[in-house]
C-alpha cells in the first residue's frame, strides 16, 4: 500500500554505471575501515556502512542543492513572473540523511513594494516545506499512520537521520494541510486514470460519524467542562491558559465497488462527501448499468447529507437505500430479550425473522405489527423500550426491504463505513492523551483517508509538482 510510485530514472548505462558503483563501494570500504576495527562484528560493520552511506548521500544532496542555488542569477522569472534578488542567507533543509546546509537567495517580485517573495532554489528543485521530496513522502506516510514520534522511531530504526520530532510534526501538519487543499484537483486527475475493476456489480456508499477530542480555549471565569485531577504541587512555570477537551463529531464516508456477492473489490474512504460523489459519478460514467446503494445507520442527518449530495452532484435519479442489517438485528434481538425468556426460542425467532427479511420485502411490516401486539402487555421501562423500537421500525421500514437489496446484488451491511470510523478517525485521533486543534486534525485525517484509500503513492508526483515552478534567467 505504501509503495511510492517510481520516478523517471535513467537506465544504468551498463558497464560505466557498474564501474562507478564499484568505485563508490571501494570508497565506502575505506570509510568503514576508519570507523570499525578489522575484527568487528557484522552488525557493527552494517551500522558503519549505513552511517557512511548517510554521510555520503547527505554531502551529495547538499552539493547538488548548493550548485543549483549558485546557478540562480540576480533576476529570474518564476512561472513568468519577474523577481530580483532580495536577500541571501544559509538555510538548513531537512533530508533522510541529515540536515543540508545551503546558502541560497530569496527573491522579491519586481515592481511590487513589499511584494511576495520566492526562493528560486526551492521551486526549481521541488523542495517541500523545507524538506527533500523523499523525506516529505516519508513524513506524509508517517503522519497518515500515526503520531510523529512513531515515524521518528521507524526512521531511526532504518538508520536514517530525520529531523527532530517537533519538526516532523510541523512538516506533517503542513503537508497534510496542503494535501487537503489540493486533493480534489489531484484526485480528479487520478479518476481519469482509474478504471472500474473487472467483476464489479454495484456501487455501495455510506456515511457515519464518530467523536474526536478537541482542545478548545475555556472562556474566562467559566467552570471546566471536563473533570481533572486536582494538582497537588504548584506550577514551576506560568501555566498556559485553561482549556477544555471537548468531543466533536468527525464525519467519514466510504464508496465500495462490490462484486455479485457483495464483496468489496475497491473501497475509498473520505472525510468530505463531495469527493465521495465524484467517485460515484466517475464509476457510473464508465459503467452506467452499475446499481447504486446507500447502506448506513438511521441517523437523519446522515441521510439528509447523502441524499442532497447524490441529487445535486451525481445526477442520479434512482438508488437503493438500506438501514444497516447489523443495527436492525441489534434492535430485534433486544425486543426478543424483553418478550421471550427462553434463549433457544429467541434465537429461533431471530433466525426466522432474518430468513423472512431475505426473501420478502413485507417481512418488516409483519415484524412491526407483531411488536405492536406485544406493547399493551408491558409497562414501565419495558414499555418505553418496545415503543422506541417499534417507532424505529415504522419510521425506517422503507429502508428495510432487504429482499430487494439482495436481488440488486447489494450488501445489507455497512461494515466498510463503520470500519472507516475506526480505521480513519479513532485509530489516528484517539490515542492516549491526544487532543487536537482544527488545523492538525484536518491535516491528519485528510492524509489518513488518502492513505487508507490506497491513493497516497499514486498521486504523490502530482502533489510534489505543486511545489515546482518553471525558473529561468531574466534579461
């Protein structure tokens, strides 16, 4: 999933390339001999080889960047706009092999007082937020997978020399924010290249939501909204302003292309419904006969969001709708626990109901009538529970026609969407002690949704191109 798309690299040129590699190996062996004794263990020699390779790669990258910086004239055109040299200074760029110290110029747009500035070296070489493209990709992958400290540990385990954890976190947030901004445009290009897999029978979408712990400033004089342990020792420093950790909703959507058995061939995950609709529209453009189904829980706001989006953005006039079968069975099982004390009979009845739901669209109406007949026999909490479930079945019975769904070859479960709540949001944002601000959570979830949709490697060249510009000398 995480394999990066290979870039265009010249062929090895046969024998000259092999001779150059042999010379590099000889030089590497000389460097290793200066660091470890002859009788050193293989593990020590391996570490020395990797350290020397890091040093050599860092010097090679630094030399390349410095040569590119020195080649920039005092006046340049960047994508046709004229800039002139404004300031020169040394910058430490970040790489997988350590910091790259480069002296480079900052240029200011000509004819604009205090106009915008540009660093010709950065846009000519495609440096991303002050990092080399390889490190930037590794940071994007790590930020999608988990906290910055995990990426830091992994890179050190690979004998790389990444920047500090705080820098990795800053880079991840900046790259994620940019990915959030440009993803709709990049994904539009990707969709033109993606094809509907062979054997696809239908498209299934769904929307769900879960909570994210958000750190929010507490108004002056307001009481805490979250419980905290009383501090037993005084602050040594001035404490920051009080904050509350408030759980806010994060919405997650999925679109799956499924075969005739309802098994997903491809599943895309989203934090924006507009991109869900774009994928549905693209799949239907390639295969107009594909049935479209929406399977999710019964929350009214979810249905309002998806119905509005489908109507306005996909031009679909007809689609199938269903309440997730698991949620329905949970309610049916709870009803039976109230009205039937014998466990064996409860299981038998639930199986009969499920067989009827699979074969007859009117089964849900019969089940609702049966529940209505039980309601007068109870009072108190049992009565309230039965009435709640009966109301749920009656209000949503048009989305419980499971037989029609089966005939259309659509699954009756929303496992992909429910699972996305955990895989996209919970596993990334609810680790012990985590709390978020809007910018950070948006960056993290945008990258994670792209990563889990197997769309991080493919669009990387498109994303990296956002940091490139055409730089030429100006007369």
